[in-house]
C-alpha cells in the first residue's frame, strides 16, 4: 500500500459541496471528455452501503473513518476508468500538448469525512481522478452540467434518471463480482436502439410487432434516426478515437444491436455516417443473445437498455451499464 499520509489533498469548501483537488493535473473541461462516476460505481461499497441503510449515516461515517487507510475493493466501473487513463497516456505520448483527454471526476453523496477513504483508495490504485466532489444534496446530478460532464455512471437509478432528464448521457452500474480481466485497449460496446439511437423504432416494435417495425424502417431508410441517450458520450469518444488510425488504436468501439443486418441495418449505418460517428465493428444480431459476442470482445463497458441483455452480460462478468428507458 502506498503511504498517503504525506499527501493531504486540498479541500475547497463551497456553499453546499466540497471539492477535493488532488495532485492530478487539471484538465480543460471545455476540451476534455469529462466522466463522472459515483463511489459505488467505481468501488465495491456494497457492505458499507448495507451498513448505511441499516444503521444510518453516523455509523457509516464512523466505519469509513476507522478504515480510512484500508483500500476499497475495485468495483464494476474501475476497469473502465483504468482503461481511459491508459488512453490518456497514449494521447500525451503522441502530443504532449493534447487537450482532448479523458477527465474523470468522482461525484459522491459521502461527507468529506467519510469520503477520505475514497480519496485514499483512488490514490492507492494510482487512479487519475482530478476532482472529488462530496455533495450533501439529495440530487447530486444538478452539478453535472456545470462540471461539463459527458457521461455519468452511478449505482443509483434515481440519479441516472435525473441525469438523463438533464440531457446528460448516463447509465446504471450494477455491482459485479468476478469482473473479467480485459485488454489494455479501451473497448466500449454500444447497443443501438434506445442507446445510440432514439427509441422510435422500439416504439413501433412494442406496439405493432416486428413486421411493422421492419416496414417502418424500410419507409424511413433515407431519414436518419433520432439521437439516443448515450449519443453525446459516443460522439465525444468518437472524436478521441479519430486521433488514432485503424492499426494500433488504444480505443475500439463496437455496435452490438438486436437489429437484423438485412432488414434494419441500412438505416443504422446511414445514421452513424450522418453523425460522423465511426464504429470499429458492428454486429447485427437479429434478436440473438449478445453474450457470446460480448465474451469475445471483452469490453470495459457495455451499454444497453434491455434488462435481459444486461443480465446475460453480468452473468459472464462483462461490466455492464443499463440505460433505463422508463425513467
Ligand atoms: Mg436497445
């Protein structure tokens, strides 16, 4: 374990929140891709969360203070955060002046006192987190826009829904054990409908069935689909992806959709092209389960709005993020 006793982070007290600036070099939020994670998304805090629910804030804070120097176990989004950090290194190797970097911040409902364990844990693992925001408010998502957040990952469904309502790409992280070891390269898998794309075709499918959805797609083939809840993040990720060539890129992006390539693939591809969003690999599964292909890709994160797809991915240790479509 690293000795963190000599590194006292600077705490800045604002009216109702505390921001801890660590020694990590600040990035320009206008240029950077800001990702906000909550503590329960990045670390395994299930035991502590249960203590909080059963015995309240005071006991929870006491426990966290007592264990301040005991690093937390890595959680579901930990590997994803590590991987974006690797991409940052590659970007700076290419261009030491690069401004278009990933900037990770922790947004937490912990008090600064109970939050010290989180700061210490991040340091222990060498996580490059520029800001820790300990906010006491019920709805911490009110800060997402002023922090220029482009992706918010949380283990709390209400938080995720609030973020989506504010127009910020957001997804729900589930606590997972046995998260698969993944490659060094950052791999991100997106579902299509209701994730990158709007839910317009899903709505036709749900109300009128598959045949009508196929007919709808044929009729609309020349018209790009609407924007989905994760698109803003995907666009920003795509901009960083474009800084690297086809070979040796430290980022790989994937579309794994239930659409069939034959009947419903054209509009999807045309839409991505219209948006200028380059996806490295696309899988049109025609309704088949996604787990086998996910097991092969081994992504650091998989975004989907289908609970059954998320469950299949969780069962094989794929770090998964649900984009709720019923907020
Ligand atoms: Mg979908």
